[in-house]
C-alpha cells in the first residue's frame, strides 16, 4: 500500500512558526488532514517525521511504549547518534522496565499527598515575587514572578542552596536557547565535552552536570532529606547510580521542574487579560482554583511536543507506520482538538475530566509511563499563585506584547511587561 | 458482591510492573491506595474494596493504567 503523506502546512522545524505562540490554524489543518501529516527530511533534523496532532492519537502513542519508544531514537525531532543517546539518557529517554525503576526512586516526593507539604514554601516564594512586582508597580512578569518561583521550588527539593538558584536559571535558559539559533560558544563554562553528546547540544548541560556532581559529593559526606541525597544513596538491583546517571537525573529535574511551570505561569497575565471573567469567577468560588490551574496548563501547553520512534509496524489514524519512523506528538494541537474538548479556544472552569485521561487535556502528557512527574507540584504552584493574586486583590493593568522563546519545543515566554495595582 | 441496600463493590489491585507512583489513586481514594514513601509505588491498603463506580473513576484517572479490578472478586 502506498502511504498517503499530506504535507505539514508550515515548516515545523522553524522556530519562527511558533514566534507568536501556538500556530492554531496550522494544527487545525493537520487535524483535518487524511491520516498523519508529513515533514520531509532535512539537514537540521535528519529523517522526516509524522506529526500526531489529534487528541486520541496522542493518547494512543503515549500509552504504548512497546510500539512508540522513547529509547530507540531521540525524544526531540532532530536525530542524534547512538553514543549521544546513551550519554544523554535520563529516565525521560528510556522505556520500561529501566524507566520504571529510575522513576520510582523519586516518585514518592511528587505525589499529591507529599506535595502538600511544600505548600507553605511555595506560598512564601509567591508572596516575595508579587511583593517585588507591586513595589515597582510594573515590570517583567517572567523574570520577577514566573521564573523565580518554580526554580526556587525545584531547587529546594533537590537541595540546591538559594544562592545558586540564579546560576541554575541561567543554565536552564541556555539549554532552551540551545534548541533555537543562538548557541553558546562550545567551550563556555569550561566545557570540553563533544556538544553532540550533551542534552540540547549545549555547554550549559556540561555546567549543570558539574554542578550536580559537586553537590552529590557534598551530600554523600553529609546526607540531608533532599533529592540529591536520595539519588546518591539509591540502589537499583544492588547498584548505586553512576555519576552520569546522577548528573542526567539532576539536569532533567531542574529543566523539567523549572522551564515548564515557568512557561505556564508566564502565560497567566495574557490569559487573565483575554478572559477577564475568570478572576471574577474564582473570586466568588475558590474551589475552582484547581480547574483554573488545569486550564492554565492546557492553554499554555508548555511543552509543545515530544517525539517517539516506532519499534514495529503500526497504524495510526489510517497512516501505516514502519519500524524506525519518527512520530511527533504535538500536545499543543491535541489540547485544542475540538473532537476531544468543547470550545477548545475558550478558558473554561467546568472541564472535569482528569488530565491525561480519555477526555482530559494532555498538558502533562497523554498518560502512560512518562506522564509528568511534577504534575501535582505544578498544579499546586499555579493554585498558590492564583490564590495569592485573589487574596491581595492584585489587578493587572496594561499587559505588554509577549516575547516568545525562539523554539519549536517549548512554549516559553522570555519577557512580558505588566502593570499591576490593587 | 452487590448488596440489596448498597452499591456494588469490587476489589482493585495495582500492577507493580506498570505503576510509576503518580499518586492519583491515593488522592481520589485515600482509604484504598497509598504510594509507599520508600519504593515510590502505589499499593492497596486492606481489602482494596470500593464501589464499582468509584473504582472505574480511579482506574480512569491513573495515568499509567496500573490499576485494574481484581479477577475473581467481581
């Protein structure tokens, strides 16, 4: 059978396509196409790839790691060599059962019950950030509020001292910038590792690994109750984690805990400006805060996509897939699929299906073994931020035009000027 | 297991090969599930029995699909 290959209507490898946020029109064309849309091979990303844009297909791919592997190819669109795959691998790049064993080393720290214990610390960070913004009356919402809160929270969990938070924000920023078109010098941060072996091809990944191993050395001598101490003490089948495993774990947690929640928070003033009725509804009924947090995540879709690679033949929405094929799950499309969500372009507080379920959003992933580890933590951070805004009666005045991160992978905002008052 | 004056009860279990310790089960049904603080995995507390409707909800809410109705108990 000949494979039908409807071409993607835009160049999905061009970060500029995402320069004004999610390209909803292009995704609507792909959701309506016959089967999966195709992007041709090119020298930026290697082999061509299929785009998975429908909500139901994202669920199918997410929940079948035996067919749609995270380990046999890269989880970003661009291909990397097998030795680079090995060197970079953290649990997000692995399949069961190895993934499962690694994830359980840290999963207990992120359950809905356990994250409640972080509430007071989160609220303290929220208050500090809003205080600073209000003192000035206006400023960059991203650097003042959206960036420091999540990095502070994840660094506290990992055991990174407060004085180093700024350094880790800087490194995390460079990782994302590495996916765009402005790489650091290859030798930045004293890097001597071949860039293709580093996550995001970035010297900042080397710096983060060095930082992690230094912190791990200190925790081996004097363990505390933080996650780096737990990682240094953890055993899998009687074996301690290697230095590379500890470093890759640390990098993943810092990046995933920082970048994603920051992106969600960064979009909040834009969403509240576009949907002014939301704050009023929350003011009347704070039990809707959880529903609001879910909509913030869905509407911002902080991670635009993850890729999987076929281990065997499969058929998806009528498209016949072959072993080795690359499929890219566009969460930013599935989260606005009218086949799964009523009025997807509306911000609604009455969507009740749990995230990742058959009818819920896929902002934390489409279910399956890679479902967002930090989902409960991200929800709590967003609820605390919204709750504090309501409690203070913070009013948003003029909201500037967002400057988006140049990336087709994260829906980040670099800068968003806002005016606030009460 | 259905009683004349109560909801139909079923017993649930957690597939330890699949569970990734997300903890949605514990959030929804704290009397039935708990994520173990040491090994990060969901376990069933006690008999694992709950109303069929609530079992269906918690099975649906588990992102990894690790919860199922125990065979022979329904």
